[in-house]
C-alpha cells in the first residue's frame, strides 16, 4: 500500500522549487529568502508534513529513541521514574520504548535484544530480582550502547547509575521505630544479591548499633512481596510475640505484614509499629496509614535521562562515570 505521508519531494513538486530549497527553507537556512521560507512552511503545515524520522536517524546515525527496562510498569515508583524520564526526553526530541522484565532474567535478556534491534541510542535499566548473570549488560556496552542503571543496579558493569539513598533511608526508618521505643524490630528484606537489599539491611543494622543494640542479633526474614508475606505467614506469626516493630524493604510488604498481624488480633502500632519504604500512594490509605520513606521516583528519572542524553550527544567527549544519589525523607504516619 502506498504511503500517504508527504515528502520533501512532494512539496518541491507542488511549489515548483528544488527539494534542497525546501529542505533548507524548513531548517531556516540563511541562504533562503524570508518569502520562500514563509511559502514553504505554510504549505508544509497545510499538507501536514512530518519529517521522516527513519531517514533522519540514518543520516545522523542516531534514532533519537531511548530504551527502558523495568521490573514492573504497574509499580507506582517505576511509573514515577517513567514520568520523570519522559518529561525531559520528549522535550529534547527523544522517544521512549518501554520494556518490562516482570522480574524474569530471561525476559530481561530478550528486552535488551529488542532494544538493540530497534537501534536505540541508549538504555535505562533497573535489573530484575532474578538476575545474577550480567553478561547481557556487558554485551550492550560492547555494542557501544550507553547505559544508565537506576534503583536496582549492576555492580559488575562500570557505567552511570542513579540510586536512592537506600542506606540512609533504612537508617532513618529503623531509627524512627527505635525512637518511639521499639527494641525488637523485624526486618523484611530483599534478596541479598541485590545491592539495594544489602544497603537497606546495612541501614537497619546501623540503626540498631546506634541505639546500643547488637546488630548481629537483628531479626531478619527475606520477604519482599505481598505474596511472600502470606507464604511465610507461619514464620512471621511465630516471630510476632517477640517483636515490637517491623521495617519492611517496601510498602507493599509492610502493608501485607500489617494486615496479617491485624487478622490475628495484633494492634498496629500499639503492639507492633510498622514502617515501609517507597511512599506508594497505597501507604496513605492503608489502615492505619503507613510510615514510610519517600523515594522521589520522578527526580530519579530526570537525573537518569540527563546523564544518558549527555553521553549520547557527546560521544567523543570523555566523561567520568558517575553515581547520583537521590535523597530521601521520612513520611511519618499512624502505623509507627
């Protein structure tokens, strides 16, 4: 089927001028008269002319397209990151292709190939929980594709990163529970092969140490989803009589733990105070509303796209890899 898209050649034929004159008029070239520019631009608008993005990308050897791989699109934090990326990317003339790994390593590998096949200029990545082999990220680097990791990062690939102040946030949340009198705090943790999980555990332990408690005696359970809370129901309920606080690695886990304990008659925060991490919208409408750490997802996205576009647009300029850390704040609510 023949395309109905208007080309520069079509405009040139209609106006009786050369295609090169049309092209230069559309670009405001100084060699083209003001009158010719006016005629060409008015006609281009009238026929709804749009530049051929593929042709432009081939000419510039850039697609002006960025790729994004995230674990879950539905997650509020990641949707906030997307908003931050799009805000800057579209303003600078870039489009975004979004891929979702669904926390699956094989799908993440496939996503990297899809983005390579679409000739993206650079890629943002937050790695899946099941990723332990980082060879596909190294392949991207070897292919000349700049990468910015955000939130969950690869420690094996030397590149740019934008992260939350995970240690500081965990220290802040756990310290808050200690300040209100908690002394036996359960930490519901992420898998420890993830840097984000280790840093939040370290922040938890540092808070215990700061309050004169033995960090080696911390109560830790690897459990970082709502489903895992209910799968580990018996273990959590067995610990419940011994604890007076919970710091969960994310809000969904914290709220699921609250609900499980409330079903068994525990008073939140009267008997067990609870804090999460992320400040998802659900935190404000939980019962009771959840004390949590604000992550600033949109700002993370803005910082990530700033770094990536600078690399893309300055390919011959040496720029040191950097790690930008997004600060956090405590949102104190009724749960703890």
